[in-house]
C-alpha cells in the first residue's frame, strides 16, 4: 500500500511537470522581450545577488504535498534535536571545543539571550528525490533569501503558461517574510520588550545581499515597524541604549556572520555591550553558532549521544542526516564498528565530501567521487590543516528545468536543493536553488526559482 501511494505521488508530480513543459513548448509568445521583462521585474523587486538577477527558470519547483509533508516533519524534528544540542552544549561548555567554536564564540554563546530559542530563524539545506530527503547543513545564522520564492512566484504568474497551469492544479505557496516579522515580534515580547520595537537590520556595507535588506526594511516599515539598515561600525551604546545615529534600537535582526564580526570586533563593541547588558534583543543570538557549525551533525549522528533525543527525533535523524565527523586523526564509530577516520575516508573517497566546518558559498568543498587518489589525499591534508568535516556524499539526481537566457529557453538538467525555512522550529516555505554543478549555491554562481506545493 505504501509503495502504491509513493508511486502515485511521484506519477502525479511527474505528470504535472511534464504538462507544464508542454504548455511552455506550445507558447509562441516566449520571446526575448518576455525574458527581459522577467529580468526587469527581478531588478525592480530587488531579486538580485549583487547586480545579477537570481531567477533562472521559467518553471517553479514543484513538490507533491506528501513530499512537502515529509520534508516538514523531518525538518521540524531535526531542528528540535539541534535545539536540544544547543541546550546541552551550554550546560556543558567543554562540548563547544568539539564543535569547533572559537574562544570568542564560546564566550558569547554562554550569554543568555533572554529567550528560549538558540535558532529563532533557521534554514536546513536539503535534497529531495522522490521519498528520499537528506539535510546536508544547518544554516542558523539568520538565513538569506526569505523573500525570493514568494516574489519569484509572483513574477512567474505574469507568464500565461503559469496562469493556465494554476487553473488545472491547486498550488500552495508561503510567505516567509510575513512569518519572519511575526517571529521577530513574538521573540521581542518573550525577551521582555513591549510595544512596537525599533528594528535594525545589521550587516556589513555593500554586500551582494544588500538588496534583500532594502526589501525587508520596506516591508517592516509598511507594517508599522520602524526599521533601519546599518553596519556594525554605525552603532553606538550609551546610557543603556544601542543607537544608529539618532535611531534607538530595540531589536537587531542580525545578518552579519558571527565569526566575521568577532574577528573584527571585541568585547568593547556597542552591540556586544548592549547584548551582554540585556539592553537589546538580538535575533539570532550569538548562541545560534552552536546549531550552525557543520560539526553539529556529528553530534546528531554520534551513536553514543542518541539518548539526547526523542524517538521521533532519532527516527528523523536516521532517515535524513548523513553521517558526519570532524576531521582529525582519531578513531570513531560507523555502523557500530570502530574505524580509523583518516584511513577510512582515504580508502573510500567516492563515499565522502569534505567541507569547511564554518564557511558559506560553497568555498573549499571537495567531492571525493570527482577527485583522483592523489587529489583526494591532498584535500584530506587541507582538511587537517584547517577546520573541516567529512560527510557521507549523496547520490544527487538532476531534474530538468526550463532555463532561459537573453534570447531563448531550453530544458536542461539542473541540480536542485529545497531548503525549508524554520521559524522557532516550524517550517514556512523554502528557498529553492538551481545549479549546473553539484555545488548548489547562489554565491558560487547558481540561481533560484519559485516554489509551490501541489495540493
């Protein structure tokens, strides 16, 4: 019965996608003018990475509602487990070293943020293929791209094909930006704030993601929430108030990456002083770094720590989290057997991928299956000289998407990840990235598309 249901789910999804592509093929109005209108709409809506429009496909990503239900269930259970890890690590700070937190990160993680969640807004980076769902990373540093899918959906609906398709299929979409604001306000109230907070969106100046900050500022302001965009060097702290010029700040929506911030700022920085003194609500708090380090997946997949988790969390971890270990000369457990880690990953390179423990943008990632023996051994040496994790590699399956250029469009295989956003542990929507290579990342040249659930 389960197999029948799974087969039916896949068949319905494939039929819908095939139907969409047939509608595209029959649409003679898809000319360079339409493609330029899409790109112009992206520029107008600030759907940009730097100067580059992020949307690359004429079709949104589609998941059957059964697939999305499974993705939601697993993501929420895994995030619940990650919050338990954060709580345990704060209670036993010696564990922070094993995760790779620096001394400055450890110190800040121990400061009570004034509310219960270590990860208020998070994202799990996932690959969904049929009924297989795998999470490869936890992004707990206030993930980017929250407005993208909803706005890309709106642009795609300007295509006649999309309207025709929507008349035949019930489509569910999401509003992560609305959920973000509600979550910020509820967290502010838990922190002890009252009334309407003044919000600062905080990151360094002139970043490729700065267009998103403008979008969020306009949305928050339109909802009656006074909001500014500022950088760490703009902040001042006097008489118990954190300020950006004349603007008093009650809540900081922190988009600056913690390790980059702490590398440039010490305990005397206004943000740190205000945070330690409980004079500002900081989302996400510094404690989120525990959930963000890729090595946190080692704790999830460590056979000796399974008693930390509930039965449903253990089941979700077993199903969806790849075996992960921090790389150094050590013995560890795999499938109940003790192995020499370096020897094992050297002998079995096609099974593994090496990643920096705390980096982004696809930097420094090595796929064993793509490297020869010598190059893989060199990658292991790189991992030993830095801070890396090794993780079970996934068998990635490209999916065909209609990709458009300035003058034409064509169906081509793309690697796609479906990354659910979570707000205080509850899923609301997803970021969908497309890439011609297995490193599916906008920073490293990939793009995005819209996202709907087939009801």
